């Protein structure tokens, strides 16, 4: 006997079933126009190498985690975000789209009413429908995020999170810094450095402490991001870390989690104090403000030669990128934004930069992990002739996304809404920003060596000329 045909909506009553308000509300929120305020972005690059003037040469987990995001369409990698705005329209399928959406509602009704193996989770159906619709666009930077993914992603991008406040890395069984993807006997989680004033610092954690267990459970088999998520948690909650410290028996430390600001700016004095080194690892609003303070501090010490290290920086808020670039560019566009209609709008310098004097020499270090907001800054400084770029060609991320939070705790959608162009209106998407001085880093470069930084110091010290500078001056 043939199965009974699937029921279809009455042709005299087209449209969604009465109980599909959740789907309609989610669709309404997703269709709402973005606000005009530029907001966040971010995502990573290749495995971070130790840097001079960095935090002990150990791999910072925050960078290790975001590296994965480049390969997955649902991560943080974007040159900029706009925050979506809900719209108070009546929910429902527009009359002009009723015929096109009828098959969708037919399938929804069939699953709801006829699926026989187990009860249907309506929320799961809604999330699956949204995920499939966004995925059909075919853009790796447009994606649906579950409620947890949405919250965690925005938390990472903002430069603050709820946790213990420690930079975390990986070491092998001998305690040597290593890059490893899964924890086990020869891959262990280590405290690189507790952040100043953080719960980890107050609890007495020290650089080099190995985290053997979290809440009594071993980390074996977990990835770095999974281990990070296990240690993080809501403000006010507690986590128990089993610590192995050289020369002491293993012991437990109970830490109360709190809101922690990530350390995005690392500074150092190079070449006998004549060159200021500023490394920026992200583009949160707070990180941009700290960056400007670091530049001012270098100038106050009489340093008129600066190295800005954007290697491995996955990006962040475009507003933060504007602040960083405006530090050196006095006027004119930092970047242009081209929307779906082809209209091009400039985002100009803030005009309040502390280092716009051309007598202040600037070198920017980039590599394949420099992406999105990093590329906005690098492209702007290159096009305006304000800095010399040294290193490797950057990642090549030239689009802007909008973030839209959906109703009923349904997660959120990240949607590409614009291209961004450099001041000279170059689109570097999938091409990258090409450095003025290319420096190839061999795979067998010894730990602690940094040929890119060495070349930057050599250039600023006046022992080598820059062909690119001559080209731009012509």
C-alpha cells in the first residue's frame, strides 16, 4: 500500500501555519536594516611565533583558538561588523513572496505533523532553517550562530570575557613551548602569564604553571579552545584548577571567575631605546585606546621611530581600526565602504592622531595571519605613504559583516553587507596587502629568532634603503 500523500497547505489559504510565529519573528529580525554605527569584527591567522618583547615566547591561546576560525565559515574573521537592529514590522510572509515560500511551509508542516520517529524540537527546526538559508548564500563569512556561539563570539571580539584572566599556551612533556592541537602526555596546558589584577593573579598562579585538571577532570583529548571554554565561565562562579609547579607537589587552586579585559597591546624598547615596539593582538575599542596611549608613551620617551606589529592579528572592530590608523594619518579616508547598491562611502581619519608628524618614522609588520581590521590599518598607512610595510602578504579579507541578534534566544546571524576598500580604492579581498619589503621566514627558523623584526630594525636604523618608498615618491 502506498503511503498517504503529504499534506499541503490549502491553495485558498497560502502562507505559514498559525503556530509558526517564531519562524516569522526570526525572519523579521534578520531582515531588519543594520544601524549606522560601525561595530565589531575579528579573526586569526597561522600559528603565532614567539616575538621579541612578547610574553615569554609561549603560544597565547587566544591566538591559537582564532586560527581555527579562518578555516570555518562560522568564526570571527571579519574586517568589520555592524550591529543589527530589530524592526517592528508585522511578522509573516510578504504577499509578493507567498508563492516562493509555499514549499518551505509545506515541508515545515509535514515535519511538524507527520514525522514519526520521535518528537520534533520546533526550535531546532527553526535554527536549522535559518542556518540552511544563510548557508545557501555561499559566503564563508555569512553564517548562523547558535545562542552560545553568538554570545561567545561577541565576547571574544569585544576584548573582554568572563573567566580567570590568564594567557594560556601549550608545552610538551619537557616543558618546552610547542604547537599542538590535542592535549595528551606530550601536549599540556600552561599558564603563560596571569593578567594584572585578574582572578588568576590574585589566586597566585605563576608563569610556567601546568594545568593538569579542571574541576577534577583531565584535559586529555581536548583541543585548546575546548580547554579554554572549560576554564572560562560566568562571573561569580568558581573553577578548580589542579596545578603542577616545578619543585612542588600538585595542588588545587579554587578561582572565582570575573570579567577580564584581554591584553591586546605589548610594548618594548629596541635598538638601545631608539625604537619603540608596539604589538597589537586584536582590535577591541579598549585595545585601540591602549594602543594610542602606548604610542604617546613612546613619543614621550623621545622615540621617533616606531614598529607596529600586526602579525597574527585577526582583526576586530572597524571603529578600532579607524582609531589606530588615525593615530598616524592626519586627514582623508582611512577606508571606503561599498554597499550592495555599489554606493561608495568614505570613513575619514578622526583628525586627532598623536603621531601624524611625518618626522615620526613608522614600520608595520604583517604576515599571513594579519587580517581584516589589520589590513584596513596596513592598507591605509601604505596608501597614504605614512608607513613602510615589512613581512609577508596579509590574509586578504575585504568584506564587512553585520551582526543580527534573533528573538526568542534563537542565536544570531552574521551577514556580509559591504566591501571595504583602501584609501586608493584597492579591494584586497583574497589578494591581501603586499608588503613594501618582503621577508620570507624559513620553516626551520630557530625559536626566538625573528628575521622580520630584525629587518625592520635594520631599516629604521638607516642601514638599508626601501625601493617601495622611492616608487611611492615618484
